[in-house]
C-alpha cells in the first residue's frame, strides 16, 4: 500500500512540475479539522461531542484555470469506540494525501466552489496500523484578496482497511505568497468601416483599408496608400508617389510631357536636342570640352598631357572627382561608406544604403509607422498653434528617429480642415508646423535639418462634411527626405 501511495504522489508531482500554466504562484493552506470516525463505523453522525480535533497544512499548485493539486498533511486525535468489532483504539493519526481540486467556476472569483478526489496514506501512531484512504468531497473558497482565501471543506474518506471510513470537516485559509497575474480585459472600440482597425487608430475610419496603411485603402495595389498616392487608380512606383513612369526617365507620367520617350527632369521628361558646338562628333552632353574639338577617345577634349591630381590613374579631364582618389568603375570618385554608390551620386555618402535608394538607408517599417501615427497623435489647443502636453511623447519619438538617420532632413507639413476662412487656416497650418519644428529643436535637432510648411485646407485626406473627416484633415505630416 505504501508503494501505491508513493506512486500516486510521484505521478501527481510530475504532472504538476511539467504544467505550462503559470498564471498563479504556489500556495499554502492551514486548517482546523473535525474528524468523525464514529458515524461511518456504527456511530451517530449527530453526536458532535464524539468528534475529535486536528489540523492540516497543505501545499497548493496551480495546474490550469480549473484544476489545482493539493498535498495536505493532517494530524489529530481519534478514539473509535462505537464499533464493537474494533479491539484497538487509535488515538493519534497522521496522513499525507495527493488531492486534485476541480473548480466549477473561475477560481479567481469571490466565491469559488470545487470538488476534490485523490488518495492518501494514514498512519495510526503508537504502534497502530497503516491504511490507504480515498478522499472525495466538496469545498468553497471565499476571496479576501487576490492571493488570500477563507476555505471551508468537507470530505468523505473511504479506507481500504476495515472500519476506517471517516469524515473530515475543515475551516482555514489559503495564501499564495507570490504575485498573482491579473487578466486585462480589452474594451471593445468602435470600427466604423469594419476593417479590423479601431477608429481611434484608423487614419481612414470611414473607408475599409489595410493594417499596413493604418486602415487606409490601396486601390491600385502598388504599395502606396490612396491618401499618399497621386495616381490612386493606376499602379506606380513608391518613389514617384504611386505614379507610373513608362519611359523610366525618373519623371512620373502625370508630370511627363513626353511619357513614352525618356528625357531629363529639367526638360519635363522630354529629350533634349543634341548639341555639338565644337563639331567634333561628340555631343555636348558627353563632351568634356564642348567648346574645343577633340577625339571621342578623349571625351571630346584635345589630346594633351594627362593631368591626374589625385593619382588614381584617371585623367582629371574625365575624373568626376579630380581632387579625391577613386576607382575607375566610379569615374574616379570614392565610395566613402562602401555601399556601392560613389560619393558624387550618393545622397548619403557617410551612411550605407542600397543603390535603389540613392545610397541612403531604408527607413524601417517601425519608424514609418511611428511617423504615420504622429500625423494624428500631435494635438493642439483648439484654434491655436499651442501644442498639448500629450503631443510631447510622440514628438520625442520623431526626434529619436531623425537622430537615427543623420543624412536625412525632416519635412513638416501642417494641414487644417475647412472651418473658418482659408487665409486664417493657411496661417494656422504654418504656425502649427513651425511649433513642431521649434519643439524638435528643443530636443537637439538642428533647425537646418528641418523645413516647416503649411498648406491650410488645400490638401484634405477625408470628407470635411463629417466630424471624423475634419478631425483627420487637422494634422501635421512628418516626412524624412535624403539631403
């Protein structure tokens, strides 16, 4: 029998140790007991005077939201003289159980009812016998605090030995010394467009959109949200504000006067008529000496003694960086940050970045999201350019972002709704953008790295006929731009 009890306790302990639930710490309990060995062995259950006292010390382990393990040690006096078949009287007993408690309701409620079952070993002291008992019963916990409970429990104990069935009634308390984790219930927030993003965080609360665009749609699926897309119904490029560039000349089709023929930006995307002023067969745009004839092999310059100031093996007349040494592959220019973009083409020559971004580092998704959230999070006093204190935290985050991109400047654009005169709104938007710039300067950002512009009511992103739309239109946008 002792081996049986030991096995039960070891299995219970192993299951307990391997439990993955950790929302409640281990606990201990103390109880005063009334032990009734009379009524279950021929006596009268109403003869309370024949009951004996004892105590219980228990160890509690949280297994799941409904299931607990209790290891109680019990000690007390018992004198069974009601059954004539018992020749020996056992006056002192000690027991150790493994009991599982199943709570019928949340164990964290103010009143929690539970059932119990288990097994245990009982030793009658002073030469008495050892027997195994199976306890079953009911109990209730009354919550005093998150980690303290008053406990009342009754159990019927079936003994595998004859004339040892009994009842235990206990009153005491349970205490969990560690910290009890509390559940945090999230309050439901309104979501007008049903896109899964609460209106409070949704930049476009009246139009269903995507999480990556803070609830705004991307109609043409080009990765640029409609409110930022200058060509929202035609897929385009991110660096061209969502507009296509059919001739790949860097001028978006909506601004390109020759959209199907490549041309320079300064000529509005149209090709420039080839000029060759010195008639040497080398077009002026490729002629290093456009006013003096020279062979194409010498880039249109006359043959002469090669000058190479920086000693990089590339003649000064074809060296794009004649004062700084650089490899031929980069036309004699160095690549200071080693990102594969030579300094004369690198908009961020001291910071590594991909070729696709002109040598500047890509702004992380997290930083882009922070800048988008800042557009709505920055708040002002009504009708004024005075920042509210709740705006300081997000502006400090913007300052931290700008510090992480030393080769970028910050464009601050202020916008208003259409309430009031256009002139007053224009002035207010300028003052609000300027207020953000001044606050960022107080955070250590150099003013020459920032530019504040106000657009008044001229660039709404939502309907000014609704309160929510006007709220969205009252905003300050923050955009990082390579120097």
